[in-house]
C-alpha cells in the first residue's frame, strides 16, 4: 500500500513539471539573460522573464505560469522548477528580448504584433510599461475605410493634414538626421475642432480600450503624464504621443504652466534618468508629440506667471487655428458647416482605426536611409514666428520626415495629391492665421 502511495506521488510530480517547458533563453540590448517559458496545452503567451527578476522575486513567473494553466500553489512544486533552472547549462540565445516599442533588428515592434522580418526571433518584455497604453495599439476596419472616412476628408485642411502627417513620422526617425524629439501644439478657442486633430492623428495607431479613456482616442492626458514622463515616452517610442488639452494639466493657471513646461523638457530629454536603483542602463526614446490647447505656450506662461523662454518655444512650437471662422477647418468638402464636418469626421473613430501604421512601417523598413531634405513650408518658412535658436530647432524638427520618398509614402496611404497641399501658418504665431488651399476642395465621391 505504501509502495502504491509513493509511486503515485512520484508519477504526479513529473507530470506537473513536464507541463512547463523552457523554450529557450535570450538576451536584451544590454546583454541581460532571459528565459522563455510555455505551458503544455495552453495557448497563453508568457513574456520572457529576466534572471534578475528570478533572483530577486520569482513570484511574477509563477503568476504568469498559473494564468497559463499550470498549478504551482505549493512551495515544493515551485522549487522543483527553480531547481530545474539551477541545473540548466547556459545555451546560445535563440531570441532577442525587446523592452520598448519601435524598430529592433530590422522589424517594427508593436504591442500587438511585430511588423517585418527580424534577423532573430523577437520576444517582448514590456511588463514595466503602462499596460493600458500598450493595449491601445490596435486595428479595426480596413485601410480603405480609414482612407475614405478619415484621411481623405483631411485634405485641404492644413492642421488636420499636419496632424495625420505627424503621426507617420515616428517610424521614420531612426533613418534621418536632425532633432528627433519635441512637439507641436495646435491652439485656439474652445469647441473649434482641435480635439479632431488629435483624434485623426491617433487613428493611425489605435484607440484606448477602457471605458472613460476610449473617448480620448489614442491621446493621453497632461496631468497623468507629469508623474510618468519616461514610461509614457517609452510606450510611444517611434510612434506619436498625443496630449490632449492643456487645461487638464492642473487646477490653476500656475499649475498648468508648470506641468506643461515640466513635461515638455522631460520628453525632450529622450533618455531615462540614471538612478542607483536602475538594473540596466537607461533606455532612450525617439518620438514627436502633439498637444492641443485653448492658449499658446506663451499665453499659458503669462497666465501662470511662469517664465517661457526660447528653450521652451524650441521644444514646443505653437500652431494657431485659422481665422476664417470655421474652427480648425479650411475646406468643408460639401458639408453645410464646419460643425457638421467635425461630427462626421470624429464619428468613425471607434470603428476605423490604424490602417496606415503597419503599411508605412513595412515600407520604411525596406527603404534605405537618405540625406536630409529641406523642411516643408510649415516648418521652414513658417518658423519666422519664432526667434533665434527656437526657430532653427522648430524648422529642423520637421525637415527629415519631409524628405520626398517619405512624403510620397504618406500621400499614397492617405490618398492625398500634391495639389491638396496647403499654405501653412507660421509656427509660434500668437494670432490665428488665415490659411487657404491652393485649389478648391473636392467633394467626396462617396459618403456614408
């Protein structure tokens, strides 16, 4: 009887252990070692876990294995797995670990997929990033639907075209020279369609999933970003960070001005702060950001009694709304008024997402780097609204993504024509500026 009990115990242990498979090991960009696990019979993907994590606290591993269907509720079972790792001899890396979004090994890493063909298999270890931010990278609908309902109606409208174009600059940044950080702020009176610019830009990459955040589209808030600048930036590496409405940055004029200036400088650093608690070298990021505001940066500073100088203006360039009385719109594409146009352009957002991000990432990945070209009119001639170094930085920021071959990719994806280009407003202007298309707007051929 005792033999049967002992044999029964012996037979159960290997079964429990055998369900956990060590798929292999890999290393991140700093050479840190990771293990990849899976559970037999489960389709749950378990992110790689670092040796440092296993030594300091292996509980996250057991939690991940438990969620994948492996029961490890008693110490003996958990210790058996750790013992297996102890006896394991180091092996050659079978995959590369990525800890941030963006380009890696010739492929573009998104939260939900990897675009392209990496030189080595990539495994994502993004556990220290904001999961709500990662979940907003998603797609819905078709490319044609996105073009018809969002991209084409933006044609002939300088601020909307600029916002969508800015959304496509992230994947280009590693391949060009010049400034690869900083932001642009579309400002003007409330209820004039500024959030529409944020929505159409965000539609290139996705939309928040959670109730309460879904209404923001792809955007983040100034107030929440101030407490996690680095994590927020890393979650938008090589994409676009959108910060909607500076009014939410604080409860008073001074708080708002302080938060905006703090975040602007933090994002422009492009690198995590070196801390004694950092287990690895500081990570870096490259991305532009788009802000919307009722006030220009200089006006925010004056109201809050916070000094705004060229260093601030060079990192966040203001773009005023047109002064034609149509809010953010210059061409209505046959709509009765700009408010109707606003509703029709904003309505498809939850149903039509992305369809541009994967295509442009795949195409850029097949192209070679090239020499910087002149800035487009918006960033070159328009920078006259700024002074000194601020003007130079604002103009240079847009020069690289405007190179002809990248511009042609963007225009193809958006179904825009060269004749759709508009005469752009000056950056840093403190007054709304009239902005007119070179050709009359064309009515959409089909409209739901």
